[in-house]
């Protein structure tokens, strides 16, 4: 049985999340309200997944993640927050955080993120990913989105393309087959009037300075 730990200093949020997840899963879910309890618990056992509020007094979700990872280096941690942490995204990924989700997300979205992280994926909100990219790339993507009729899936592929991901890496990240990635790339190239991934990335970069 999946062992999941929820840590939130607001019992209404933490217990509410626990109750809803218990209704839709067979996970064994533990709720704790402060970091001292967490440190005591993880000395005795490990959890398959940790869902931590990022904004807690005395010990933030980020600091608590560091403490958990010191004890369990392979811990799978999702941070949930009501604030924008785009500027710290690279730091969070380097730390070993497996997911970030907004507190405004639906419980269906939360379950998708939990299941994906349990299966070994890293889940980052698309908007946060765009804001965390170098400004020339993020601006180029935004211009492309405004001036071309790209689907959300095509925009996600473009973001991965701009980061230098291979077709296989894009397929793994976006839960697609390689053939589906190739099909979408063909549509993207046609919309951008280019013939290759390098030309597509160059055009995205150019979007930050000029228009198509």
C-alpha cells in the first residue's frame, strides 16, 4: 500500500486534502502539522510520497524537504503553494523536488501529479516552466503562442524543444509516444515555416526580438 505523508500547518487544508484523497485512493495517508513531528516520524519509517506545504512558519517546505532528503535521499516530494516560485524552480529541481502544484489546482490535477511522481516523473506547472526559462526563450514562446494557433500540447513540445530535449525525452516527459511527438513536430515546423528542430528553436529565439 502506498504510504503518503501530508504536512501543512493549517489543519483545515491538510485534513481536507487527506480526507478527499482517502475517498479516491487506497493509500495509507498520514497528516502532520509541524516539521518537528515529521523529523521524528521519518526516523522510524519512510513514505512513498511527501506532500508538503511550501509556506510554513519556522521551517518552510523547502527547508523541510532538505531535512527529509538528508534522511531519505530517494524521497519523492511534491510541494504545494499559493505563490509563484518560478525564480527558484532550478534550485528546487536541483534539490530533488519531484513536483510543484498550486493550492488552487483541482483534486483531479493533484491525483494526476501524485500518480505521475510515483511513476518516476517530475511535474512542473507549464506557466512556471515558461517563466523560469531564460527571457529570450520564454518571450519567444509567448510570441509564438500569440501569433500562431498552437495547441497546448504543441506549446509543451516547443518548450521542451527549446531546452534541447530529444524526441524520446519529450515523449517521456509529456506521456506521449515517439511517433506522436514526431507528428506534432511536423505540425509545429509547418506553422513556423521551418524544416528542422534547430530552425524552430532559432525562430523561437528570434521571436523575442522580432515578429514573424
